[in-house]
C-alpha cells in the first residue's frame, strides 16, 4: 500500500463513510488535477464526474483562478472581518449583489452579504437571521420553519434541523429543533400522478393536478390556524440534491413561493448546489421568477477552490438588527475566516470565467451532450429514472423498472456501481441508489461520453451479477 494511503488508514476519519468498509481497500490518493481529470499518487487518471462533490466549476488547476490566488497571496492570505474590511471581500459582495438582484426588478433586492465558510454555515446564518427577524418584526415569538421532505441543508445542528433525510438525522434526533415538512415533488414516485411506466415516456406524467403544492397551501393555512404562522419556507430551488437529485416540475417553485409570500412568510433559498450556473441560469430561483429573502451560496462560489460561503439578504432583514449598541440587537454570529481574502479572490476570478461568453456557450453545449449521452441508459433493465437539470444528473437504479421497485439500501447497489465506475477511471459518489453525474463545466463531450459509458458498463457488471 502507498505510504500516504497507510497514513490515511491509520489516522483519517472520512465524512459520510462507514470506516470499516473504507479500511478494507487501499484508497485512491489524489495528487493533482487538470481540467476534469484527477491524477493519483500512482499516476492513474480519473474523470472527476461529480465535480469533487459538486464544488468544482471550471476544472482543476484553472490558470485564471490560480493566478488570482497567487496575486492575492503576494498581498495577504487572511485578515479578520471582525473589525476590518478588505479588498476582495468588498468587491465580491458587490459582484454577488449585482448577480442576485438583476435589473429584471425581481423583488426584494438582495443587497447585504454575510460571508462564512461552507454551505452549512451559510444556512445557519440564514436560519438565525430569519429567526430573529421574525421575532423582531412581530411575526412570531416562536418562529417555525417549513421545509421540503428529503431536503438537505448541511450538517451543523441548525442546518441539520432544517434537513429532512431520516438516515442522516436519526442518530441526532434528540439534538434537532422541530421543523415541519411537506411532500417533495418527486414526480417519479408521485403518489398522485404516476409517470407512465413505458421507458421512453417515463418522464411524461399523467395529468398533474398539483396535489403537492396544495399540500404546501394546507401546511401554511394549518400553521396559521395554530396561531403561529411560519417564519419562512426553506427550499432547494429547481432540484433537491442529497434527496437523490429530484427535480421540481416546471412551475412548482413559482407556485410554492407565491403561497409562502401570500402567507407573509420569507423564503430561504439554498442554492449551495444549484448556484453559479449549475442548472442553466446563474441562480436557479431566478429561472422561475422567484426572488428569495435569503440566498445561500457555497460549494461553487470559489470555483470549487476554497471553503467559502455567502448568505445574501435584504435591507429589511438588515435593518431589524440595527439599534443602539446597548439594545444588543447585533447579529451575534461569525466565523474566524469570514470574508477570507484568498477565497474571495478565487471567487472573483471564478465569476469572471463564469460570465465569459466562452463559458456560457460551453455550458450550453455540455448540457446537450450530457442529455444525448444519458438517453443511451434508458434501455438498461435497472435504470428506473434519468433526471437532468442543467449540468446535474441523477440516474435512479431500481430492481424492477416496471414496478419502480427500489433496491434495499443494504445491497449497496449505488456504492458498488460507483466502485465499478472507478475501476473504469470515472469517479463519482451515489446517493443511495441514485448515481450522480455532475461534470465540471470544462468537461469535453468526449469526457461526458466516457462518464456515461462507464456508468452503463458498471450497471451491467454489478447488476447482472447481483450476488457480487
Ligand atoms: C452541500 C450542501 C449543503 C452543505 O454544504 P457544506 O459545504 O457541505 O456544509 C447545503 N445545502 C445543499 C443544497 C448542499 O448541496
């Protein structure tokens, strides 16, 4: 075993990983990356088919981002936002505000930015701000939040309380605060309007009567009747990530947002995965004409280079924290690396690349390549559903596509398929029985084809021999 792999085995504890399984195999030790390719210490090459867990935008070792970080490094790596302003953080806040409040007059304007380190903290910030704002604006003494079934907002306890994936939370149930949930628009498993079981039409649904958004209306009405209207609705716009890449049908986000607004609730948009062009528009919310009160960003914000996050909000929320010092209306929250210069410099460079016409064009064509390639998976017996939004794809593997019968999680089908893909030089991670493909924007059509072929071969290998 490689000495670095040995050290890993001896000392590291990996996230979301059954370490007993981890210790059975020599891990792939990544040494370098170039574009969509990762290279390990043994010189083997792999395609980064999930953009390093949904973070990387323009590829590894990008010359413009590298240069921006190097330039910043000649000045300073970090100084505290507690007490001081700094150049890249100021510039980045202005850029983000401009993108979040385009001239299309989407309301409300998001003009304040609170920086933190990761998606979970971006959500904690939104949660705490919304909580205090609801109290201070007289909406509720005991603010409550409405969330969507299957949602994932991070692993710190506040973010985890907003999340609704049982498997991740059961062990911490006693630590979570109570949130309510409504059904997700999981069309493939919709209890009201089942998709037709025929392969080619699997993505066409029988007449949809929007029972799922009715449930949202009912939830808001019921909570109002209890005398404590919801402070905010929390949503992953257009597609739920960790739930298993579950896209929302067109119009869902617009509808539920209108319901929340009609009930006077705020909207917290978790765009940690969907932001920065992943779904086709710059921010996913805007594609449905929805402007949240809180926009939470992380993962791709630095192009996937450094841990950084931002929570954008409105003047109204900001104002509810203003007062005389002695009133202690201050937002008592912060992190050591808030507004970090290296991260902000990387983010500014990433925005430059993202806004270039070359990148916009490449994304559009890559999205089409991915769509075309994914078509080739429909004939596979164990492919139940193929879901794509922009450059995010989830392929749901099932025991029986006619009945949509899921595999038992204990069979580790997703994990085994991804291991078989890794043997073919393609790296990704499953969510249960859903295999995720999320190429960096720099991936070529050929690389996308290789990702999908590896998946096709891996499914055949693993599932034609289910006892393996
Ligand atoms: C990844 C993710 C988070 C959590 O972000 P971390 O940086 O891992 O803390 C929150 N929300 C969504 C939608 C995510 O995909």
